C-alpha cells in the first residue's frame, strides 16, 4: 500500500510569513499533485508534477518534486489569509490509476 | 456550467434506509471516481469507472453499488445505511490520473 505522509498536520501563521510544507512517501509515484480544499467544497487542483526534480511556480506558491519522485514540498511566500485551507498531496501510479491522498495540512493564515 | 455536479449537497437519513447520490460531469472526461472523506479529512477511493466500465473497486461493503449509465454520469447507491457511513462523498472526473476535478461533495449524515 502506497502511503503519503504530510507534515506538519496543522500550521497557523501570521500574514506575510513564508512557509514550507512536506509530502513524503517510501513509494515512487509517476505523478504527484497538490490540491487545496476549502470548507464545504471539493479539493481544487493546484499543480501536477511528473518529473523528478521538477519545480513549478503558481504565483506565490512553489512546488517541488523530489529527485527520486517519492516526495514533494510546497513553499508559500508572503502568505495571505486567502491561502487558508486544507492542502492535500496525492500520488498517482499512472494513467487512469487511483490517486492516493495524504491526510492533509490545515493552514491558517491570520490577518 | 458546473464541471462536476453532485446531488444532493446534504443528505440526512435514518439507519437502515437506502439512498442514492448522483454525479454528472460535462468535461468530456473518460474516468470518474467516488471518494469518501472521513471526519479527519482523509480522502479514500471507493470506485472508479472508465467509459462506463468499473476499473477500481476498493474494499467497500457491498451495500455500496455504483452505476454508470454513460461516461458523463456516475451514481452511488447505498443500501441499509449504517451510522459509520456518515461522511462526505466526493465525485471526481479526470482525463487521466494527472488531474482530478472534484464535485463539491455530498455530506451524508446517518442518524
């Protein structure tokens, strides 16, 4: 069974701070995705990374896929209250395969 | 023009009842999924259909029966509901495993 561990589980920071959160596994994934979920809504895809060592940027968010394709990090620069939410990473084993989700990181950004 | 729509949004029912949740996607995706999110926000796959064919069937009680009349629809029927079935159920679709679009969820409460 492929497992994804996300850390930290909870994070509360002040607006303007930087943060990095992690998604780790002992398994190799063909792709890794990050989602953000807000209360009462479904997860929304932020990014997909497929190549070991790949770095993708989405405005103030920077995503990195580990060289061995077993882990990923998400860095947020100058966090804003609108970044508040549940951040989920998910690993895929290939086309049409299921996604295995981590348990999520609850981020709260205080104004 | 919602991409993945689920109905109902909320469902409160008594133990032992039978209920259905409907899902429709207008994205033209070939693959649809049902995920269950528990009270700790952990998302776990239940079923996956590709072009109306069942391709993933995780260890789920046989009280749960998915049906896909066409590739744009994936419904979930649950018989003899139990207290432990209370959760949020998400429908999702994807053109591959490289990016899911989720519905907004159905919060099922069994009393």
